[in-house]
C-alpha cells in the first residue's frame, strides 16, 4: 500500500512499527489507517475487502484500521493533526480541507509514486489533492452526489406519475405532499456536507454555471453575485415550505436514508453510493425511482455533480 506507506518501517521512522516476524523470517510491518468507512453501504464494504486482499497478498504488512463515523471523522483528523499524531495512512478531502495538513507539513508528497496511477485517475480528480506542485493524495472515489431518490407510490398519491421536469412543478409536488401529511424531503445535515455537496453543488451549476466556483477562486466571481444568490434562495424557499424534516440538522446522513427507506419521507437527495441500499439490495427497492434536480435557471438539467469525494494520503515521517 503506497510501497508500504512510502517507508520501510525501519527503526527510527514513523511509517510503521515492527510487530514480530512474518513468513519467511521477514519483519512484520504494522501500518495504521484511519477512515470513515463505517456506514452500511456497498462502497465501504469494497474498501474493507480490498484492505483484506492487500493483507493476504502481503502477509508481512498488517493494516490496523481505525474506523471513525463520518460525522466525527474530520474532527478527529484535525485533532490528531494538531497534535502531530496522524495515522500512517489517512482518508483526506481535496481543496480547502487539505490545506491545513499541507501547511502544517504533515503529509508526504507522493510525486515519485504517481506512475502507479497513470491512465487510471483523471487529471481533474487529482488536481484537488495537488498543492504547490506536490501530490498529497490519490482519490479513491469519484461519485455523483446529487441523486434524488423518490418514493413512486407517494408521488402517485398526489397525482405525479413521474418526477417533475421543472422547478415550478417540483415546488407544486412538495406543496401537495405537505398537504397530504407526507414529509417531502428527508435531510440529515448533522455532518454539514449534504447541503453543501448534494444541494449547493448542483444549484450553483443550475443558476451560475459549472465554472462558477472556479471563477470565485480566480477572483472573477463572488458569492454575492445575483445568480449564486438565486441558488441559495432555493434552500430558503424549501425551508419556508417545510420541505425538510424538522430535525434535519440533528440527523446524520444514514438516518436520513432510513427515513426514505422506512417511508417517512417521499424524497432523499444524496450520492449514488446509497443506490445499493435504497434500491438494489432492498426487497422493496422497486418502489423507489431516481432523478436529477429539475430544470431551473440557465444550467443544463442533465448535468449531475460528479466530484472526487475523498482520497488517501500518507503521514510525513
């Protein structure tokens, strides 16, 4: 894994710790890995299976996992960073979340190892983990984060046999669901990312264009621009309509998924990751449909927000 976390675990290094003798008399190396892959979804099981496969292929390397619930993961990551006690291998987020770790000189540049991913990872996905010409992480997943899962039976109850094509129709649907005593949208924003990633990433595209955030970074646009204000106003309108469950800010993303699956809400907006849980591996999955945000503003309604959600980085040591 990254050539034994880019280190040999020799005495005096932080890359790993000797933990006895492995097969053939070779030294056993133990590497710590902190990750947020604790929730019940297919992706997380894939990650864990790959770790197990790696250990089987490399019997002299043991991966000691520290699984932290997503809601607490970033807090623990930055707490450990402040104490210079990061795990050997860490799940990281691109962009602004990476900056303090780089500024603190806590991560190992991976430039010398990037040939391993030639042709496997898109350049734009790598860019968010690149700072000052150094690559500090490799993305593990690119995902669509704005999929609307909806209960087709609840829609039919209020006269909608398919997902609304326009914003006005969507608002009409939400009003009718409320009138029927149905919570329109389950939202679990305790972890903060759902409104940011699953809502605002798409709303900004619909109203301000796909390149708006880059223009802000380049100083060519501002969050006070009218088109972005219109995007934020959608959240305000949905809130005033009572579209969300009242405990949205105290509920996490998995609980919000449960709301939809248990038929306590008609819609849930989240990543494609949960499709297995909602539809594929659910005995009643046929009752759920999927859609993108309806047409609003000048943006292309067929565009989904696809982003590298997180990646893997190595502690400098």
